[in-house]
C-alpha cells in the first residue's frame, strides 16, 4: 500500500508540473481583474465559483472523453502529440514574448460582448485556463496512462486525474480569489516574470512532445516498410 501511495504522489506531482504552466492562472487572474470591474462583489463570487467548476469539469471531460473523440475522428495519438506540441510551443512563445496586457484584455472583452455579465466559461475557462494546449496535453497523458497499467496500480491511474483536476481548480480559485493581494505583493513585473518562466517551461515541454511524436511516427514507418520484407 505504501508503494501505491508513492505512485500516487509521483504521478500527481508530475501532472501538476506539466499542467500548471499551461493552465497559467496568472493570465486568468489578469482577465478576472479587468473584466470583473463592472461586476458587483456578489456577481464576482458567483462567476468565480462557476469558473472553478467549469475548469474541473473541462479537465475531466477532456481526459476521459478526449481520446475517444479523437479516435472516432481518425486522429492518432502521434498526430495529437505533434499537433499538441506545436500548439504548446506557440503558447509558450507568446508567454515569453507577450502582447500588451491591454491587447489581451480587449480581445477577451470582444469575445465576451454577447454576455457581458458572464465571464466564467469564456474567457476564464476557455481559452484562458483550459485552452487547446492544455487539452492536447491532457489527451496525450490519457493515452500514456492507458499503457501504464503494468507499472502502476489501477486505482492510482483512476484517482490521479480526479486529484489533478481538483488541485488545478483549487489553485485557480485561490489565485483569482486573492488576485488583488497577489498583484499588490509581487507587482505587475513579478506577474510578468513568472509568466515568462512558465512560457520557457512550455517551450521545453513542446519540444519533448514533438520529439516523442516524431520518434513514434518514424518507428511506425520503419515497421511498415520492414513488414513486407520479412
């Protein structure tokens, strides 16, 4: 049982290390502060609670149903890893060399014009927290976890995604709930520095995803060409 608990902590830690730079609650925090200015305190709390539930639900649906949906559409895991790596790289470079905060806020405001009092799903959940890069990474992780049943206990593989979704949702809630205090504590330059560090980590992760996908694609080609010869 102790070994299985170690497996649980290990996978949870790895999951957080990969997901946090992508989820990047700092971006959501900026949007929450800017777009929530016209909301009352009660409306802000309501939007924050709804957004937290949306984040958790989106991560779980992506993990458990994403692989099935992509398989039904004929998209392979290799395709998903390469495409996901490119998307993650794009997001990482944008975080390393970000546009002006005013541009980000104005774009989010344009997306939100149809429902000016509802910012919980768009843009706080999608695309700010659970964007295409996060989805691609979660689906890729889902395919990897399916092939790890001989290395990890079954209950660990089923529990880790739920724990990760809850932890990301909790961190998202705490970060946005304490957004004013965080900005006062570390300042806008601190927020920018952390965002750039996360962007660098994302670029590194993207390289790994693309290389893994490329290696699997090359291996499949070699197997295909070696088959008739044998």
